[in-house]
């Protein structure tokens, strides 16, 4: 007698044939637990990102609402006060002479103006700066050269050391890549006739805005911050931050707020919020700009963005508990500061969203057209429209007659923002984990027009590309596969959005490799 098998095969599920598609790479033929997990994660991340999208749209609304409320000085000084200009440097041999020359041309009584060159350099900048200081001292300027043999506290440490011996009642700060205009001090000083004004900030402009595609994209990104964000916050009586340069402080505001501290990489934001919590008022001059130089190569740009991202999270960890517990701050200001300081966490969320795209497409294909709309509408609404409104409003304000020419770059701005997510997410995680890192300067090469090359200078100051470009290119390949899958399954509505992800990761990864290779060839 034959023995019966221990297990009988299960009968097929009735109607299973309709789920089978031999061309489908997925085995997810029904809305099972795994599908639900994928959809839940996707919608959860979209919901969180949508909150930050609403925040961006609120900034645009606030900017438009308060656009006509231009700040005015309380009065003019009867007798002008003394001003100290601080010029923090670290290895800036290509731009230091330009900076000192520009500061020497500032229109302010020479007997009331002190210039401090705060140099932590370890290269030829030391001799160039020392020689320039001596030259202008012989011309009658009150200018001093202060060189530290260590970088303790980095930029914050240098500013604090200079403050100890500064003569001025007011302290203006200009980084090495800025070119202050002759009238900049006079345009700021009268706002301090209000005794509660602790800081006045000017907008950044860019001498090499049209140098290459990267500088065009950076300029639009920064315009969004300097036109929409800073103006909206200041004119709605919310907090906004000193941007580290192109501004002037009341010395008392610095000292009474605890001075320059170096436990974060964004000492400017840290001091700004400490001062405003103590009651000091800030003024932002969106219509007065100080020209500056943008990074012309991608690895320097990434390093700058990483420093800002990590520094803001560090400030959030340091100050958010104090801000949220502050008994006199309105809830609206607390919410504004929460979103401002935590905004870079979106980089981590964007990576998770990116990696979910292919599984979501597979689920979407098997669940039908209804889910196509359900997934795409929130993305298009909160990602595309909020970005267009945010950056478009800034371009319209700055270039009322020609702003439409800038609009073609907005998809690229969105793409490069996505392409930076691996670099910025690394910075965010380091900050959350308490991993310390040095203040990485952004190298500048005195680049203004296409005739000015950067390769020779980059051999000395160029940034290494690191491992991030490998992740960016792998993710670009992943999105190429995802787009192929979407095309073969007829899910065309999501392809434009996927192309933005593809371009963003491909551009940042490929440019990192290309510019690193160019630097190596130039060295040979």
C-alpha cells in the first residue's frame, strides 16, 4: 500500500489567473501586508514633507503680505559712532587683497573706522594679508593684522578674539569673498539710532551669478532665502538670523547675548537667536546688497551646504528647548523657529522617499489608475507648486522686467536640491549623533567671468569628492530603472517628477567626478 504524502498541495485560489502578468517583475499580485507597509511609508513621508511645503508657501504669503512694509531708521545720528570692521580669513590668498581694498574705500570718517584682519591662515595668505595691512596702515588707516597660530573656535573664535580689543561701538563683518560697497556702513548705521536694534543685515548679491549652470542655480536658491525668507520673517516681527557676513552688530548685543560661541558650525544663527530671545530687534535690508562670489565647483558647494545643514541642526539641539519653553515668545514664532531649524531633516526623508519610488510604482501598477492620481497629486502640489512660488517670487521681486527668463531654471533648482540630499543627510545625522567636525571653508578663486579659470586655484584649495558621488550615481541609475519600469507599464503621469530625481542625482554625482578628474589632470 502506498503511503500518503505528509502534506497535500493547496488548491489554487479561484480567479488567480487575472493577477498573473509574465511581464511584471513584481510578485506583489494583491494588496497584501507588504503593499500596505510600502504605501503607508510613502504616504507618511509625503505627509511630513507636505508640512514643510505648507511652511514654504506660508513664507511666500507672508512675504507678499508685508512686501510694502519697508523698514526705516528711527532718525539720523547727530554724531556718527565708531565702527569696527572685522574681516575673518582662513587661506584666502586669491581674494584677500580685493577684500581689504574694498573695505579701505568705504565712505565713513576714517577717525571713526577701525579695520581688523583676523587671519587664521596657514598658507601664503599670511604674507599677502600682512603686507596689505602694512600698506594701508602707512596710508593712515586704523587697520590691524591679528594672526592666530591655531583655529580654536574657527570663525567664531577669531571674531571673539577680535572683539576683545575692538574699539568700535558697532561691529561689521565681511567674509573674504565679499566686496562691500563704499556706502554700506552709512546705509546700516542709522538703524541703530533705535537703542533696541542689535543687528542690521544686508542681502547677498553675486558677481559671478552667470558664470556656469551651477552658479545660476545657486543664485536662485540663495535668492529664495535672502528675498522671501529673510524679508517675510523680519517684516512679520518673527526671528531671522544674521548670515555671518554683510551685516553689522551693536557690540552690546553680542556681549550681552553671550558672545560668539563655537559649539555649532553656524555661530551666526546661534548668536542671532540668543540675542533675539533677549529682546534685541533685528533689521533686514532686502533692497541693499553686498556683492559676493559663489562657489564655481560642485564639491565646494556641497561642503558649504553640508556645513549649513549640520550647523542648523546643532543650533536646533542647543536652542530649541529654550525657545519652546520661553514664556514670552508667541506660539507663531516658536513654530516658525521649529520649522526653520529642523528644515534640513527633509533631506533624510527625501532619500527614503526616493528609494520607495520603484516599490510604489509596482504597487501602483497592480492596483490601478486611481492610485496613480492619489500618489501624484500631493507630490506635484507640495513639491512643484511650492518651489515655483518660493523661488519665482524672489526672481520676480529682484528682476521685475526679466524674471521670466529665470523660470526655466526652476526645475533644475528643484533637481539640484534633491541631488544634495545624500550630502546634507550625512550632515544632519552627524549633528543628531553628536559627531563633531571642523569648520570647512568654502574656497573662492576671484572668479567673475568665463575668462577667469578656476582649475589652477582648485589644485590648492579644491575639495575631495568623498564617497557621496557614488551613492548619487547609484541612485541616478536606480531612477533610470524606475523610469523604464514606468514607461513599460504605461504610468506616464509620474515620469516628469522621476526625471527631476534622475537629473538631480546624476548631475551632482557626475559633476563631482568630472571636476575631480579635471583637477587631477591640471595637477599633472
